[in-house]
C-alpha cells in the first residue's frame, strides 16, 4: 500500500505541472503529425499539367493522371512557371497537352502529350511510367468509343458514353502485390512510420525527464519522511518505479489511441503490439529511475535527459531507418534498445508479424529492462538507506 500511495501522490503532483503535460501529451502528437505528413508527401511525385486545351477529353486525361498512384498533379501553372519549377527540382515532370487535343481526337487524328523531365533525375523513369499508364488508359477508352460509335447514333460523344457505360459494368480484376524480399526492414510510410517510431522516442525521452520526479522526492524530503514511518526502502523504490511505469504506460496509450483514431494508424497484431509496448515501457521506466539517481537536480534531469534520449533515438533508428546508414553505425545503433524496438515494429507493421516473430527483439528488450531496473533499484535503495 505504501508503494501505491507514493505512486499516486507523485502522479498527482506531475499532472499539476503544465510543462510536463506539454511534453507528455501535446508535443508527441505534433511531431507525429509533422513527420507523418512529410514522409507521406515525400512518396508522391509532383507533376504539373499545362492544359492549354481545357476540353473534356483533355480534362479526363488530367483526372486519370491525378488518380495514378504516387502522382500529385498541379494544374495552376503556366508553361514558363512549370519549366522554372522543374529546373529547380520542385517538380518531377511537366506534362504539356496539345491545345487542339480535343479537336484532333474527335477528328480521328492524334493529340500530342509532351512530357518534360530532368535527364539526370532519379524519379524520371517512375514518373514516365505513370504518365504512360495514364495515357494508355485514355487511348484504350478512346479506341473503345471509336469502335462503338456506329452503334451510338454515329456521334463520337455517344460512342464515348457507351464505352464508359460498358467499362463501368465490366468486372474489376483485383491485383495483389506481394513483397518478395521479406528481409526488408523499412517501416511503412506516412503516419504508420511516424507514430511507432515517435512512440519509441518520446516514451524514452519523457521517462528520462521523469527522473526529475525521483530527484524532487529526495530533495523535498518526501522519501525521508516516508522512511520515518514503518515504510521500508524497497517499498519506496517500488513506488517510484510504479510512478514512472504508469507515466510511460499512459503516454503509450495516448499515442496508440491518437494514432489509431486521428491518423488511421494500424498497429498490427494486438498481442505482439501489446507485448512490445509493455516491455518498452519497462525499458523507459528503468532508464527514468536510473536517471533519478544519477542526476543531482530536477533541472539536470529535465534538460540533459531529453538530449540523451534524442541522441539515443537518432542512433537507434527513430529518425531514419538504420538500413540507410553505414554498417558500423547500424551495429552501434543496436547497442541501444531503440533499434531493437524499431526492428520489432518493422516486423509487426511491414510483415504482419505476431508475438513469435518478434521473440528475439522482445528478449533483448527484456534484458535491457532487467539491467536498467536492477541498476536503478540498487542505486536508489543505497541512497535511501545511506
């Protein structure tokens, strides 16, 4: 009961601190939003379409291109402005439609589609493939309209209507994509990337900063007064540990809930995700209590702790996948628990892994948690009985 009472008192004190609530509640959500939008946008190639014609056939081609996967179309630029943006690298391509596109197509001639790309651009093949696919789809539509034109009253527009109606009634052939290289360790893009990695980062950072709670309890004599009662030192150690574990668990639930409800994040296999976040909360708890015995003042814990947490997150792959860094840095990153947690999320989210798939990562993280909690308990117990 002593441990629970101490934990409840510490949490009430923390909840009254507006600065702590900012870092625990608001900041992680803002960072998840910014990183998710940035990473999601990075996966789309920006293409400007200069539609000097403006007719319905040309506009339908623009709509088809805009619906292509990985393409984001801009239609508000002049040809000169689009060329300038392409030279600056702000666009992946510029698509220029023949001003007489509609008239030529209706008369049976060919309407030209010009695609401008930078020769040395790495996105040129991908954007050309997307444009070719959209144009091929429109060509098939126009050929179908021409074929059925005699059955639609002899006009091209009626033939186009019949062709569109027939296409809408045709069965849709589903295409399933399977990743052949199952060893790929890249996280999904968008919010499915930012939410799990920011969970790993912020739970650890705020746990380190939470060491200030332990220091304040010693500084203001809370623990000394508790020791004057029948409470034992190990009860107080347990109480401080429960405080930081509850803090880590609450922040975890907040990020998981906001990620799922507001950003549509899929957290994968429920059992595997629950085991992972629980073990990670224990890792953060051990680091936080240990920080409370290492730093001398709450200000040191609140300032140095987050800096160390950010550095560890960078080395551990919370900011970028470790697959893009040299092998030496990858090895160094796996000396930290963050890398193992991110690897586990990759397995759960990218490959649909379950509890057995992340058994190795869970075992390593449990080892980190055990060492940190043991060291923290030993140091705090020594300080209390000294």
